[in-house]
């Protein structure tokens, strides 16, 4: 088989020459603003470095007509084309810097609307009749995202790095590749565990003189690496009882030696005579006896992957400002840092923190809703024999508050690199293993995020989260103002502000059935571009927070130019509430529906004042 060598391509090389086609079997474009924000932030963080920034792999197959059929990586490829269109038209206004970008270089097989929308965006033409809402929505947020991260006087430097130093690896599959078999492999491989496996091998090699210790480390590592089930279920029943007690609800071992003593009666099923990475992986495979009670393996889904969890554990144990970038996992776990003494502590505390993670951190539970799942906080309890149950972590109302406040953080900051709230929560639980006071701690953390981060103009303090978690106990230590200066649409408004407002409104009893979902579009309740000759609202009121709410991109795209009354009528029979704040604004419109203008500047001002009062009540409680 003739296997072509991978190509390392810069963005300019990727988008400047070859043509790509997205085959009909690929899913629609699905990136959201949070993904773009993560990409731009990662690129900006590397601008002053002397190294390339790699954005992953593009797997392609060359068709007979010479087009590159995109097998894996179409989301990134589409995003890069959208970014280029927006940079060219909205930020640089057709500068000669873009002469090499003569057209978009991507087409969508049997999705003519997507192809035409992207071409129209490149030409800066109207897309009103084309309406691929996901591509349009991403185009609309590019400028806002770049403006919020890259200083204006550094745009040229950012652009030069983006064009020439951001790299992607293009892998061309051999001509005789069985594509069906390739897709089966792609769909079954799950998370890439290469870096955690390398780290596992390094740690196990330190204990090669003690075969029982090495064996147990391997089992603990494998059990913790499956983030989508409760860790107890990833051990055989005898190990589970020995480590977590008969009820499977204890994490009171003192250290790794204590765990070794507890499992001394269990026979080692394999010996470890070689410690290469491959051998370590082979010899620990399938020894954990996981899920012997036939747990539904697809029931839960974790909010972070294992590599990120490892970094969270390291941060909590070392109390150091360690980045949560799992691409740097091996660099962060340097050989100097990984001594045998450190490895013993890390394994013991990783297991403890994983137990606490499963008990107190939200997971998506697919038991009742197999398609979308619901976020929940549940712990695992052994009943008798092979029977076990999942139970609310504390009482009903407290568990609901924990779920809601964690969901608020998760929905606002979905990128794993920015899950500082999870680090804060694990750090709190490390010292308060019964979880007592957790919901109050998380609510104080939310206040600190608002007052110390998102309602201030100082948004470049890199040490903010570390200082807040490890030096200030998660609390805001400044003075609470008597009047808040709330941001407007024309300035960057972080999604966290809207989610925090919705949490406060929910806590005060508004819309008790509300649940946080992934929302990535800021809606003007009174539209920016009203239809049917309705008047245009002045910009001060139009962009005021009293006229804004956070909803899903698809709903905003569909109804963005409708009048508030039409939006209210559209949503009146909806069982699902996208935004508590939007629901309150629609209640005002219903009350005023006999007015000529049921939602106008007076209502915007009243809504803004109401939000002021809600936030101040929260900050002062």
C-alpha cells in the first residue's frame, strides 16, 4: 500500500490553493461561539512565542477529479473559511493582505445552501434568502470574538501569526483505503488517550520493583480514566468493597500504602516484567473487572475528559497555577516533577478526587432522556448483593441548587481549558469531603466571577482565577458597589453575565422548571433591523442589557428581526424556556400587548433597573 506522507500546512497554504469537498455523509456545521473563542484565545496566547501553533489533523481522500474529500476535520476547515471571510470584510475591509485568499476553498456535496451562504459571505453579499443559520451565526461572532481578545494595535501581529504560524497536519488516505472500515474505527475510538497513556507508563515504571504496587497503580489509573461512569463501577467487586467500603461511599484511605494493604488479599492477575509504554498498556488492559454488575455503560457523560481531570488533580495537590491545557499534558508533568514519592501521592489523591468528582460534580445523565440527557448530581450507593442505586447527593433542594449553579458555570465556560470553577470545586471538596457548604461556596464563587472579572474592565489578569481559588477562598474581597455599571452589546458582554442573571432569577423563584442549556447568541429583544416598517430603536436603548438576553443561535437566527410581540406569540406554547430573562421580558409584552408598542424604551429601562436590583440582592446576600 502506497501511503502518502502527511503535509504540514500553514493557514495560508491550506486555504490558498487546494479545493475541498464536504461529502453528504458528514454532519452539518456545528461549531458555536465558545469553540471559536477557544481557538482565537489559543492562537493569541502563542503569538509572542517562537513556535508554531498546531490545530490538529485534517484527514482527506483524493477523488478522481482531484478534489480533497474531507473525512475528518470539516468543522475546523469550515470555521477557518468563515474566519477569513469575516476578517477580510468586517475587520480589514478588503485589504491587500487578503489577495492570496481568492475564494473560499470548500464546497458541500448536496448542501447547496451551505455552499452558497459561504460564497455570499466571501463576496459580502446578502445571505437573506440562503439562510444556513449556523454558518451565518459564526460569521456574525468572529469580529466580536477577535475584538474581545486581540487588542486593536496587535491585529496585524495576530494576522501574520494566524496566516503563517498556525499549522494543520493534512493526512491523505491511501487510494485503496476501505472508507467504511475507516469510519468504523473513527466512530469507535473514543477520546484519544495517547498522552495520558504515556504519563501512565512513566508513573508505573517508577514502581517496577514493587509488582503489587505497580499492579494497583495500573488498575486505579484505568478506573479513573473512564470519566463517563462512577469510578467504583470500574473496579471488580472485591476491589470495590476493599477500597470504597461495603456501601461504596467512602474515600477515607490515608495514602497509597493504605490502599495496597486494603487490597493485599486480592491475587495479582498479571506480572510486570517490562515497562515500555506498549507493554504497560497491554498488561493492565481489562484487569479492572469493570462493570461486572452490568451497569448501563452509556448512562452518563462527563463534563471533562481524563487529560483535563489529571491537570485539575495536579493543580489541587500542588496548589500551583498550572494551565488546564491538555495538549500540554506531558510538558506539564515533567520528569523532574514525577518522582516516585510524588507519583504515590498523585495516584492516591487522584482516586480520592475522582470519587468526590463523581459524587458532587454534574454529569449528563441519559437514563430518562436517551437523546439529549439531563445534567444531574448523583452518587452511587451499594444496596445489597449486586444491587446498587444512583441517589441525589444531598437533599432534593440542595442537590438541585448544586446542579443549577454548576450548570451555570459549565454552560458559560464550556471549554475545558477554562474550567477554573471545577478546580475551585475540587479544591473545596478536598478539604470538605462531606460536601457541606458546597452550594454556598459555589454561589460566592459566582459573585466573585461577576464582581472581580466580568463586571470590571480589567479582563487581562491571568492570575485572577488562581488567586481567587487558592488565596481568597473563592470569595470576592473588594467593596460591593451601590450601583452597577452593566455592559452593553457594543462592549464585550461575556455569556457568564447572562447565565448568572438567569441563575439569580431562578433562585428567586422565577421559572422553577428552567434548566441551563448551551446558548451562544445574544438576542436583541427589540430587533436591530425591524421588519415591516416598524421604527428603529435608538442605539443606547437597543444595546442596553435591559433589551438583551442569551438564547440558542438557531432561535436567534430564525426570529432575530421579529417584533417582541411576535416573538412572544411564537414561544407561548413552548415547553422549554431558553432564558429566564427573556421569559420575564415576554411577560411584560403580554401585559402590554394592547399598547401600540408593548416593548419600547421605557420597558428597556425598567428591565435594566430590575436586573440591577436582582444582582445587588445577590451580591449583598
